[in-house]
């Protein structure tokens, strides 16, 4: 009987070949750049500071356990190197876009005493130092150096950094997930079809393997070699995505780029809600847009997001209203109307239920905390 080759060994051979070819191309390109005295591509390190505010975690949540999250962290040396590189590219607390498209460095030098509300885009997050938890409705997802987290669709969540200090800040590498690129890789990795999945939640936790950390470290190192990064970085990003697709989370991640999958269709509905959260929502029209019946749409939407479509829209509205109240200094009436509420009293009731206190009291507390922190 002919034995089939190990896909990971094939992956390593293919990557080594492409890596060598890319380095040759990069060398030629570097010589052309030197001859023409062209300026090298420079790293962007402008912080995209997020105005994220917080409320207390209630006792109604429960930790979500995943078999893929067990095990030890990736190679210690690589994790330490990745942490050092992330620290170099994030000179202070914040979220920093890097020269590779869709790649970000995150840093926080203190633990959060309260929850931070934000909306995550589809992405992979690798922690090099520290720990964080994300809350989706009543579910808590914890990740650290040993566990990575994947967001398959846009999700309004609450987060809390649980391990960080000035000496050892929370350091995380975030890579945006491109559905089109994942779809192209899926065709190569799963030529006979994507493995069936039973769990469709838009958040998943997996084990951070040593090869994954090694690839992330090499990607960060390329930022210091801009001439080579242009050619080699896309290959290393493909390696990271390929290793993710070959991991126990592969079937779930593949759904993101698999045309016609329920996750992909719900992702389209989520994207529409995110872009039109202030508009009235007709669930029947939304279901028709993704070619589902209303009952099926409700079922799949809740399976992916843990919320109904209207609950999801409400979360988006309230998070944006809070941002307007805190960052733009709008009054309650103006902010509520801008996010789609016709009644200020209804807005105040729903705001209180979501964040734990009425808008005026909540915003006064947040502003007082900011003043005290200066």
C-alpha cells in the first residue's frame, strides 16, 4: 500500500522552497533599489488608540472550555523573542498597525479592573506575554501564551486583561483574517471538501503551537527588513493561516472562506448590521439576503454570535453610543438618536441593562477615572 505523505512535512518543504525563491527575488529587488537610489519601505508605528470603556463583570458568565486549548505554550525562546519584538513595535500602551497589511501589535501595561467593550473583526490573536479574557454574552474565553483566540465574524464583546504589569506588559500579535485568502488556501488544503463542524460559535480557542509562534516571530523579524518583507511576508502569513487551517480549529476557520457555509452567510448578515446598525432592521429581509428562511436564519445567527439579530444590533448601537458620549462628548439625547433610538427613555433603560448603570452616571464615572489617571 502506498503511504500518503504527511501534510505538515509537505507544507514545510513547500514553504522552504518558496522562502528560498522569495529571498533570491528580494536580493535582486534590493540591488535594483540600491541602483536607482529608491527609498525603502518604512514601518508605520502610529498608534490607533481605542477609546474603549468599561463596566463590571457580572456573576452570570461561565468559562468556555475547549480541548484544543490544552497543552503547554510554544517554544519558550520563540515566545520570548516574539514578546521582545512586539514590545519594540509598541512603545507604549495601545494598538499599533504594522507594515504588513492587517497586522497589529497590542500592548497594555496594567490589568483591567473592569470590562472593556469593543467589537472584534475576524482575526487571529497570538499572545506573547500576559493573559486576557473575552466575554460573549454569558461565555468567557481565556487566552494567553499557551492559547490563541480566533474571531470568525465581527462580534461585539467585552474584554479584560487579567495578567499584565509595567515590567511585563500584555503583548499580543493580531492578524486580520481575509476570507478570500482563506478560501484560496482551503481549496489546496481541503481539495475534497471541508471537514464537518458541529460548533459554529464565532469565537474559538486553540493551542498555540511552537511552529505557529516561530512563524509569527519570523513575520515580526521581517519588519526590520523592508526590502525582503515585501516578498516574504505574504508567504509567512500564508504559513500562519495554513497551520491554523491544519490545526484542530481548521474546519471552523475554513467556514470563514467557504462560500455558502452558514458561518460565511451569517458573516455577511453581521457585516450588513455593522454597517447599518442605526437603521431599522427587518429580519425577514436580512434572512432573504443570505438565502435562509427566517427560523433557519435565527438558529444559525445565534449559533455563531450567541445573540439574536436584534440583540446583536442593540449591542452595536449601545457600544457606539457610549463611544459618542465619552469621546465626542455628545449629550444623551443626541447620541441615542444618532445610533437609531427614537426614545431617550428606552435608550436609557437598555443602556443601564447593558452597562450596569444609567448613561449620565456611567459617563461621569468614566470621565472621573480618566481625570484621576492623569
